[in-house]
């Protein structure tokens, strides 16, 4: 077998459902290119501030465009598309409504495009990370969340198998949690004063832990056994991870504001529950590692599995790093510095994005009957992996230099001078990552199921 996954010739699929899956992932890939293009530009402006001196391309505008487009465009759309495939296969029936799925896709695409335009014009809710979109755009995106969540629920409610596979626990939970999170984040009486600070910590952290994390874990609990050809190591560990993630994650957002005017007891609670997060993190990551145990010969021959394993390690490392960073003795050096930026990229990129790519490369050839060029897949993996390592390492070092300078009582400009050499390496790593995304877009196109979407018929599926 080559280093890319071999296409399946026998599996039957519902063409309309597969069309939905590919539409979401294709749209996600477009926003990946747009969002990371803005991100690379923002990185360049740190060490070359006179580059493209235009008001709508100023750093303060393109930074939120980058984060919102990557998070709500690329990451969300890709995970929802893959989740549609998981729900369809585990329910053993086509989606309840492919039309509703397309409506959700259009609502999200319009919201993301409107978000880019509004942020470019300086229309924003203020310095509220991941909440910068003004409320009409947020309502539009929220409507897409409700539409897709309802579609998932109706599909699973009509499932043929009475059991609910663990992936669906995570997927349905993610939609329930995001609906609550989005509503609380945009309630008008939480937009000012200390309440806004507390809600910002809750929203900013929970959007990763209660939306992206359960979605990507749900997809991985389905994709990893399929690619390996063996069952998940422990269903019980998956259930443990689900309930403890819900227990611990919702109360850790305040660790973003240690030493702030927020109540001391709230900060301490966030630190305590940050440590508790090690239970769902290591039960999930350990479950994936134990599933791979004894199958390393397959990993060496499959880039899909390499992507998944890097993503699993990213999950374990980023979450452990976050728990350590929550302690006051570490927080005083690391927080509000570039170190936090490195941490967030390790989580969203090293964890979530790599698991998405692993699922795409592992599952799509089985759907389309067409495999991507193994050389291009390999180039994508190594450029993304090496680029991310350079990015996260350089920006983390920059953050530690900044924090040490602040604690030593040096001037602010001294901390800038200390971090500046690392910003060039950040751009080098970011450029490698952007090139890898272009390769991913080419690979996705090469796996496009043209004939199968046109002629496939639904047959009995293996779950």
C-alpha cells in the first residue's frame, strides 16, 4: 500500500449526503486559505510594520479577521462536514434533510463573509477575542448552528441501530453547548464592566473546549478505528472523557484573567478545574494511543494515521500546557504575552487541524474511490508539521522573553526588543503552514467523488 489511503471500490454511499460532506469541507478549505493568508500578513506586520500600509489591512483589523475566519470558517465547517458523515454512517440512513444542511452552510458562509467585511471596516464589538463580530452577524451564524444541530438530531432520532455510538455523544453535545455559549456570549447585559471580563474568559475558552474539542473527538472516535481496521480501545474511556469534559471545562475560563479584578475565588476555581481537565484529556488521548498500540506498522505506511497521531499528541500537550499555565506562578510570566498565542496555535492547529486532516485523508478515498497523490500528502504533512513546530517554538520563546522582561521591571520597549527576533521565525513557520494548506486544497480536489456523487446509490453500511 502507498503512503496515502487506498480508495475503496465496494462501499455504497448516498450521493446527496456525500455531496453535503464535500460541500462543507470544500468551503472550509477556502476559508482556511483566506484565514491563514490574513494570519501570515499579520505575522509579517509584526517585524515589517510598513508592509501594505492600508487602513483596512492594519494589524488591529486583520488579526480578528484571521482568528474568526480560521475558527468559524475553516475549523467549524470542516468538523461539521465530517460530523455529517459520521452521523450518516452510524445512523445507517441518509441525512434527515440535505436541504437543511445546505441552508446551514449558506448561513455560515454569508456570516463569515460579512464578518470579514465588517472587521475590515472597523465594525466590531471591541477587544473581545472570538466575539468581535457585531450581533447581526452573530445571529446569522447562530441560526446556522441551530439548523445543523436540528438536522443532526433528527437524523439520529431515526437511526436504525438502537445504540448511540460514542461519536454522536460528542457531536450532539457540541451543538447543545455552542447554542448555550453563543447565547450567553452575546446577551446585552454581559457586554460591559466586570461581567464582560468574566463572560469573555468563559466564552473564549469554552468555544475551544465545548465546541471544537467535542466535535473533533467525535470525528476521531469514528475515523481512527476505520483507518486502522480495529475497534476503539475502550468505549468506557470515551464516556468518561465526555462527562468529565462537560464537568471541568465550563469553569476554567477565568484562568485567562489571573491577577485581574475578578474575584480571587473565581480565579482559584478556574485553576483547580484546569488541573481536573487532565482527566478527559488523557482519557481521550490515551484511548487513541492504546487503539494504535500494536499497529505501528500501519502508521508507518499511512499519512492519515500520522496526522491523527500528531493531533492526539497535540491534544495531550496543549491541554497539559494550559493546565500548567493556569497556575499563578507560571501565569505571571506567560500570560498576556506571545506565549499564549503559541499555546492557542498548538491547540487549534496542532490538535484540531491535524485531526481534521487525518480524518479527511483516511475517509475520503473510501468515499470517492480516488486517492490523493502520496507525494503531495507527504509534503502537506511535513510542511504543516515543521512549520507549526517553528511557529509554536519561536512564539513561545518570544512570550517567555516578554514575561521575564516584565517581571524584571524593564521598560515595555525592552520586552519588544527581546521578542522581535522570534517574530521573523514566526513568519517563516507561518509561510510553510500556508503552503501546506495550498497542497491540502489540491489534494482535496484530487479526491473529489465526481462519478460517485453522480451515480452512487445507498447500500447497507458497516458500523
